[in-house]
């Protein structure tokens, strides 16, 4: 096969050095004679991996011992329910900021468990932008305020975090965690499926203020209480061992690349290459997101008609650009530019876009 450029939205591209390390260590991890796939999660080798992953992630985010990192299964979709189960008591309200399909799903799950209020939404504009500061109206005393930091389907991203006046802020960062520096201490809880920027599918990272975890009702089933994971270092039951192992290697790669700030600078350059190709096309390509809400992780755009969009995806796939079809709910084209994707891939896609517009425009 020729050169393949992986623009899949998730599961997504992993760093080449991480895949090479996995290949080297897979038959025999650390001289144990066992593959990481065969190893007990109670072994000292795996416990060291688990502890290192938590320490590395807190270091990358600048967090101390007052925060915990938990490794949970069930994806972000389970977190949509776990957050209100743990932190939305009777008689309280939770505020949700709606910016796309995933924030809607989070709201809908919370509604099954308690009172929810929409404190901002751009649904009426087709989720083409992030709400402005003057459009956000938080409740006086909500249990928490929930947002989705990056919207993979619509290609929008919170470039400026909302000021919620000290209220507890919860964020689904599944598609942009560690892609840029964030004021992590401003968040009471962050959750993120690993399969875009952190590692393979199968593990979800939860980063939370340790003190808040203890406020959850003790009547919840053990596996649905965050405190269970904190008390047992995410080893209450068998964790997704392989996924956490690859996640830990990916965190090491991020640190070796210069940390989050270095990746952010590269991600800005990558996104600029694709957005410049859209803006220079004379309207042949039309970005979905308003310019000040454009995502650095997921570039979404349309062509003059659905037939040309399908042709674009077919020709792009034949040329080695995989994963470019837009989400089934909205169509169009989507290029996902996660941390492990190189600038060379973006430059190659931009050249392909210019050539396609020249031939079909």
C-alpha cells in the first residue's frame, strides 16, 4: 500500500513511537515472559503502569494531590449518567450548555435522573458556533455546569472557557483533551474517552477534585460511584489493562514531544493549513463552523452538493486519505486532526483539496 493518512474521528491515529513500543513489548512485557494482554491486573508490573499513568496525566495538566485520575469503562456515554448520579441530588438543578449532539445526549441522560436546565444553546443556528458569554445564563446555585469542550460532529470548540462564577464546572473533553493547555483547576471534573488523543478505545479518563468525589450518595452501586475508583486506584474490578498501558505510553510520548504547549502550537499550524484550503477555494468548500468557533481537532465542511461530497470522499480514500466522511447525522466531510497526526498529512490533504476543486469546481 502507498502512504496512508489517518483522519479517522475515533478510534483514531496513535503515535508511531507508541505503536512501535507496543509491538516490541507485546510478547514479553518487562522481562516477565508474559504479554501485557495476559498479565494480572493485581501484578506489581501493572500496578506500576496504572500509577504512572495517573501521575503523568496530572503532571501534564499541572494538578496536585487534591485531584484524582480514574480509569473507567463505558466511554463518555456512561459518564453522561454517572455525573448526575453522583452529583445531582434531589432538589438541585444542573445547568447544561448545548453545543452539539454529544452535549444533547449528556443533557438527556441527566434528565432521567434529576432536574436539568439549559443555560445556553446554539441549536437554533445548527450548532455553527459556541455561545457568547452574554448568552450564558447559569442558575444561581446549580449542582454543576456541564459543557462539551469540542464538538466532533459540527467542528466547533470552546476557544474561551465560560465564566461560571465559581460554580462547579464539568467538561466532556473526549475529543480535545491534551491538545492545548487548559486551566485544569477551574474544572471540578473532566472526563474523556481515550480513543482520540489519549490511546485506544476501552478506557475513559475521569479527572476530578478528590473532595467532591466523597459527596456522592453511598446508596449508588459500587461500580457507579466515583469514590469506589478513587479508593481502589481504579482497581476495584479488572480494568482495561491493555488500554491503560497504551494510554500511559501515549502520555509519555506527549511529555517527550514537549508537553501540551508544544502540541498546541503544532495543532494550530495543522488546522490553519486545512482552514486556509477551505477559505481559498472561492466558496467551493464551505466550513460549517463560524470562524471564531472553529475546532482545531475536527474540521467540518461541505461541497456544492452531496454527490460531490461522496465523490470527494471516494477519491480521497483512493488517494490514501482515510476517515474523511462526515458524521452520518449531518453528512459532508470531516478531517480529524488529533495530536498524533502530522503536519505532513494536513499539507497533503490541502493539496488534494485544491486539486479536487480545480478538477470539479
